[in-house]
C-alpha cells in the first residue's frame, strides 16, 4: 500500500495543491477490501490478546463515560485483555497506538508515507462497537489520513478555531468553541478522509463495528526552521548569547534599548542560510530512522549462495544520503552512506554501484554499473545485505 494508492484516484499533485494543510478530503471507493491488506479485526484480537501490551500502547475510551487505566490494566501497566474486551462489549472504543511497531505491514505503509512527506508517521488504530463514540468533537495537532478498514462510521466536520496549531495550541475543550457543523459523511470500508490539523471533527460508529487506521503525519514547520536558525546563529555570534537587560521584568522598565537590540538581531538573522538548517533536519531524520529489515536472519543465511544470477533489490522505502568525502592525509577519496541510523564509508570508486544497488528494485550482480570487478561487486552486495539495505528476491 503506497501513498499514491492510499489516496487514489486523487493524484499526489492534486492532493498537495488542493487539500494538504487546506481542507479535508473524502474519497469514496465502493471497494470494501481496499485497505484489508494493512489490518483486520483479527489482527486487533491477536494483538490485544497475545502480545502482552501495556498502557499507552492500548487505551480504552468512551465519549459519555470516564474510563481510566485502572479499569483495564494491572498496576504494572500491562493490560488485562479480558477487561479490555469486556469494556469493548459495553460500548467502549479500543485504541492501539503505534501498532506499526508490532505489525510489519503497517510499518511498511508508514515508511511509504515517511518517504513522501519527509516526516515521521505514526498510527492510531480505533476499533469502535456499533452505535458508539470514542471521543467528543476535537482537533488534532497533526494532519491525519484516516483509512476505513471495516464497518462504517459517520464523521462530522466543524470549523477550524486554530489553523495549523502548534504543540502549545493543543485542543482544550474548555477554551475552544466547537462551532457549527459544516459537513457530515459516512465512511464505508475502503473509503478514506484526510483531516488537516486544527480542523474540529468527531465520529460515531453506525450499526456496525468500525475499524479504522489513523495515520498521523508529524510534520516539521517553518517555525521549527526559524528556531533552529536562531540557535545556529547564536553558536557563531556572541550577541545572540548576551543576557537580557537586568531588571527587564520590573515595572517601569525602559525597553527602548532592548527594542533596538532586538531589531539589530533580527537584521543579523537575515543572513542565516536555509541549507544548513534543512541539512540538520535531514540528518536527524535519517539517523533516527530505525531499520526495517523483515526476514533479515534468512537473508544473512543466503549470503554464501550469492552469485551472478542472484536476483536482488534495494529494501523498499530507503531514505538515505550519499556524501562525497575528499581525501585527507593518507586517506583516499571516499563516499559516506547515511541510512537507517548508520553511516557506511566506502572507497569513492564504489559510489556508482552503491547508489544503483540501494535505489533499484530488482537487479543482478552483472547489472551493477561502474568499474568494480565481479569480486568487488560481490563484496559490496554482501555488505549491503548485512546492513539490511539490499535483499535477495530470488
């Protein structure tokens, strides 16, 4: 399940131009099994009953009833599967957070979205019994793609009290007016809705048990860029590190000098460069992206059989950075590959076959470009298999 398929027949270009961070988007398909490859109610039953999960991996909520962790979890934090299912039978919604860490098929979908958005992606799974509601109207602090897997759910859309809220502007039911309902629709299996952050909404299951996947897009903002730009500027310019004027908090403080200083620092900030900040964000994203190497043990066992006719391919959804490293002292030119939390350094002449191997879905040893002989290509591919970046297809 790719991003393109998840939002089809809408194209990515249409999505980003017309809907992303602007308005909600409902896609109806009439294909009940469209998302069934990602999740089923049997997966939820298995996860709740057998995985030994704890709070907050599992939560149980009901809009018109107060449910606390003590109602379904032990003092240790581990959930009581029987109690969870009893509450579900009484009308409560089961929420499973970050189930992509437990189910490879969900993990792969999240990786597909991470590659598209350059953002971390998390899942919340909601299983709601018939004619029930998990949460009252609210808005989220991140954009979501909601995939209806089983059953049906009525969604109601209200207004946007805070457009694209920051973390500090999280929804507070006591401070945020819900406003008038502006849209309502029923999601059937195979349908989806995109809801931008800040758009108030709620959902109620109909006469069927509902199962849906909410994928949260944890986007970086331009505010993050500006904060980081100031931090980087302060590392090289002591004026940004000077203390605020003594007594600035006192009544009657004359702030004219501080205003002039602030204006001067703003002027200096205009010299900040975007590339350095984006590079830092990119490196952090790549370095903290954990490997997803399904079947790695079996892959390692096949290394001795690597030969000219072995069909191999790059692991799907790799996000990487290749950096040419110039010669230094006795060290020759080299290339550094940053990917999945590790950095691999290879001779510069291996760059072309390396880039081909980690970006090509299917190839053989003979297909690798560049000047490496067969022995060198074999060494390279063995290394990439061990690192979980390339795998045997046949």
